[in-house]
């Protein structure tokens, strides 16, 4: 449940500044923030002053006005990214964008003049603006900023309710480790520790996350994911481990380990007469290993498992060495009866290219679109568009990163039939996964 009222002193420790060149707006911001117990607030009127202020003062949130005559708010994410990258800022403040909301009918430019289209009277076609910028353009810009590690919230009004939720999220973000500092924290991981973990299996585990048919909630698949517990640092996220594994050329070794455990899980499910495909992640480099498909098929054959049960998810963390060779390898894999999925569709620079030139059985919509689906119309449009492509190309579609139960009917309406995410089930240790799947099967049969 979300509480919309601020608990006394809840935001006292947050460092909040406001960014607007308009004195009346600064006054409005100050009133609302004061009301919520946020102190002190400094208003800054230009981007260059923000830069100097941040060097000397810790700031958690910058509430900033989007205004037609001032692009400071739009430029702020780039400024924060630069200050973080050059080491000036250790912790990056969250940005809250807000501004005057207006609606306007679509206009055409004729001889330099904006002509409003009389043929589109319905309010459904009206365009929403914040501070003179279309809200859909702001949403796209915010998504890019988030992908660059800068948290941006769009507040449609500086009313207390939305602001309380956003400030509360900022408090939580502040409490967690800054993800951009993850890499630095783990920089001291010795390469020989990664080599040791992969060669001995020490500290390595494999977890399995079920995938569901969204309407019936039947389990229709799963994805295998690696976990590594370092003796000193504790759990190392795959986002840190995988670049090290790739740099050390250990990707094929990791793939073989995941595959071995996945086959064990498949055999355990086979004993229960359960036949669901399980996906294993692999980079283009791994997939392009000579005789990859033959080797995989031989392992499945030895285990007495049909190849259709193993799905290979092409990740984009290592660029494809040679598209022609990758195409040959993927085709050989599919020819043996394995399924091939394109992971994280929509994020990588080359995903469109991969989709256009290579053949797949499935595409997975990246969680960054899925997580925003309830809040941002641009994410809904992107997901609807991807679902159309999937249909045109005769591909199955999996929506990843579903964190919010309430978005499931919407995702279904947009054309996603299958999904994966914390709202449905978290990645599970092998024993927990096996009992989860067998219990589900029993309950579905009865
Ligand atoms: P991916 O293949 O896209 O895997 C999905 C990631 O989303 C997993 O993160 C999973 O734990 C996480 N996830 C699932 N549901 C949710 C949700 O509702 N919300 C959020 N925020 N996250 C969710 P994980 O395990 O940290 O893996 C990250 C990436 O690391 C994977 O992305 C994959 O590219 C790579 N990776 C993980 N395990 C392996 C592996 O065994 N081999 C290879 N080559 N890559 C792996
Ligand atoms: Mg994956
Ligand atoms: Mg993915």
C-alpha cells in the first residue's frame, strides 16, 4: 500500500534543491516542499550554478521546472552523467521534472504556420505537453537518462501526493548502494578469483526463474541465471560478473556449467513427466564456438532429452564477431531443434539489425519498457509495436521484468502472452524451483 502523506521527519535528511528561473515557480516549489518537511531548499536558476553547487553540497533530489524558454531541465541528466563520469559526483541526485500541463490538438506546419487539424476533433487525439514539451518526448528522454544511470521522475503536478511517492523512492534509492558505484566497489575483484570460481565451481550457483502464460498463469518455461557468492564481497551481481567472465574468455566454460545444471533440472522434471523449455543465456561469441550446435545436441541426446527443451537466449553483451558466422551458427542450432531467443529486445544498439538479419523463435522485451508500461504511454507504444513485429515475424514474445501485478492485464492487452518477473516468481534455487513447478503442475491437473 502506498501512503500518500509524509510521515513527520521522513524527508528531513534528504538534500533537495530546486531548479527554475521563474521566481513564482520557485516560491511554489518551496511551499510544497516546506509542507512536506523538506529543508532547506535552495533554488538555483541556471545549469552552470547547479554544477558549482553540486561540487560543494551533497544533493539527493533536484526538482526542476520544464519551461518552454529554458532547456536547463532537459540538459540536467547530461550534466549529472558527465559529473559522475569525471569523478566530481559520487552519488548522482534524482531529477524530478515538473511543469505546466497543457493539451493541444495535433497541428500541421503549413508555410511556417501551425494549423490545427479540424478533421481530428476527438479529445483522444489531443497531445499532452509539460512546459511546452510533449509528455511522450519527455518520457523517452527520461528513459534514456535512466538507461545512463540517472534517475528521472516526471511529476505531472507538484501536488503533495506525487511528490511524496517520488521523495520516498529517492529515500530508498539513497539507502541502497548507488548502482554506478557497483563496478568501482568490485574493481578489486582479482581475475584469478573469477577463474577459480569457474574452474572449481566454488561459490557458484544457478537459479531458475519461471515464465508464465499471463492469462492462465500456467508455467510455460524458465530461464537459468548464474549466481556467485564471493567469500569477501558476498553476492556479486551478474552485471559485474559477466563482463569479467567475457574479458577472461571464460564464457564458454560458464555456458557449459549452466547447461550442465539445466540438464540436471530437466531430468528431474522429466521424472515428474513435466516438459517445459529452459533458456540458457549465451553471448554471440559463445554461440559462434565451432561445433556449438553439434556438441549441444550430443549432450541432450546422451541425457535422453529432446532438443526442443533447451532454449538459447542471445545476449548482446559481446558484439557479434561476424554476422554471417553468427547467422550460420544460429541456423545450425535451430536446425537441431533447439529454440533461439533474442534477449533484451529494444535496448542494445544492434537489436534491430539482429532481428532483421537473423532468424529467431522468440524475442524478449527488455524489462526497462515493461517496468514503465503502467506509467508511460511511450512504453505502451513501444511494447505494442514490438508485439506487432513479433506477430508479423511469427515469433513468440516474452515480457521480462514484470514487477507490478497490476500491469499484467495491460501487457496482455498489448499482445504479450508470456511473461517473467518478480510479480510472478523470483529466480529460485534448484530445489525450490523443482518443488514450485511440481506443485503448480499438480494444482493445474486437479
Ligand atoms: P537477462 O538474461 O535479461 O536476465 C533477466 C534478469 O532480470 C536477471 O537478472 C533476473 O534476475 C532479472 N529479473 C527477473 N525478474 C525481474 C524483475 O521483475 N525486476 C527486475 N528488476 N529484474 C528482474 P540477473 O540474474 O542479475 O542477470 C542479469 C543479466 O546477466 C542477464 O540478463 C544476462 O544477460 C546475464 N546473465 C545472468 N546469468 C547468466 C548466465 O548464466 N550466462 C550468461 N551468459 N549471462 C547471464
Ligand atoms: Mg536472458
Ligand atoms: Mg533479458
